[in-house]
C-alpha cells in the first residue's frame, strides 16, 4: 500500500549515486526485498516509471529479487529459511523447537545498478 | 562516448533514513524522559477505547498525551481531547502508516515537558505500519476476537515487530469460535518474546496486568516519576 513512498526513496537513492558518475542513463536497478514485505513488484515499477520521467532513471527496469525469511532457533541457534506462509507454523528442522526468531526477511536493499 | 554498461554499487537500505530519524527521536525522548508507545491494529479493533481505558487506569501515575493518526478525520482526537487529555491529530492525507518524521512533527505540537507517556494511535492497518519504525520505545498491537485467530498467518510482520499483543474484546469470546490456544501458538512461533494480555476495553477485564506491564516499562525508561499529579512536581521549566 505504500509503494509510492518506497519508490520515491528508491529514485532519490539511485539519482544520488548516479550524480557525478558521468551517467547518461540508468538501465537496470537491482533490489533485494525481504519475503515479509507486502509490496507488489508491479506497482513499484509502475510508480517508478511515473516518478522517473525526465531523469536519467527514466525507463530503468527494476529487477527485484525476493530475499528469504530466515529464522534462528532459540534452542540450538541454527538458522533456516522458511516460506512466508509457513512462518506461523515454523519449527527448527534440527531439534524441532517451535521457538524461533526472525533474523532476515524485512530488508529493502538497493544492491547496485547498471548504467550507461 | 562509450555505450558499455557499467555497474555502480549502491548497497543502501531504503528504510535507513527513517531508521536514523527514529533512533534520533528515541534518544531525544530518553533525554526528555517521555515514553513513546506505538499502538497498531486493524480498523475497529478498539485502539481508541483501549487508549482511554489505559489512561483511566494509570492517570494517577503518569501524565498522558495522544497522537492520533487518521487518513482523514478528527473523530478520535476529539474523543480523547473531550476527556481532558492532550491530543494531536495527524491527518496522513491518504498515507497508510506513520513514519518517524511524521511522528516528530506531531510530538512538536505537544508540550513534552508536561507528559510522561505519549501514545501513538497509528493508522488502522495490519500491513504498512509494521514496516516503519516510528521512534517509539515499544510497539503494541491489538488483535480483537471478532477478527479471528488466523491473523498471525495473514499478517506475520505485525506480530513479529510487536512487543505486546493485546487480545481485545475478550468478552466477545462466548459468541465466537476464536481459538485462543491456537492463536497463542501461532503468535509465539512468530515472536517468542511477545507478551500477550487478554483484555476487554469495554469491561476493563485484564487491564490490571496490561497496565502493570506498561508501568514497569515506562518507569524503567523515564526513571522515578516526580509525582506530578499530586502537585509536588518539578518546578516549571525555565523558558
């Protein structure tokens, strides 16, 4: 629901990194978004296309990779990945302990961008 | 001019700016000795009523203020202000959540030197508010019985970021097939550290335990209270 605000941040950040780097065009932006985010990739691109008009980022493609949700067992400290829909039923694959803590899955990272 | 594609490393977290503002706000509140609580839930879960009942329970101990966020109305702030509680309405103008900068603006409209606790009533929504650090010291969420025990499966992030879950409208349980035990197991799997209190903001059930938790948290954050409510408060701040 807040794709617009997130997209504005993405544009601000990539334009900041492009400035002074002799960039004529940003072709592709690689993002990693955690599995727990409820954002729709299609809408992020849609807003980006709108917001980036007239900038070097116009027509850039957002390549969004979904990062996994990673849990850490509170008992044996092992880390393991789970699907988002399994979060409420997760248990440690090593020791069966149901008490687990989320250690990754919330990130919104701009990794890098391909530019001309 | 070369038309070879180059790679520029960015490695920037999109929420980093908000988190910086939120951290700054928390340390400022620590210095000013004001505890900030972020209350989140879906629309109609009973946020306003829970706030009013909580303040009624603790008003002899702490001085409360409220930040009301709504997309476009002042009905909640009016209700709170009618009880003589300092309230600021933040109209988010369509935004589905509050971020730390919006909260900082709202706090600037309150006299924090006269308040021990400020409660943020976040926008009614179980999705977006979970993603934005407001600068609050503690996050509290409400799940009300009529919403159903499957909500932890549908909105896992909200349950993950909350320090406390208030299960409200517990007086409605007899009319519902809500399975408390199943909900508890689901929530604890998402967040083993969460505190769960069963309450009814209508009847007052469970408020003793919830208020005791809140009192402890506030006292440990702001230190000994200057007993402002019995007239022996600190002298007025010098301007």
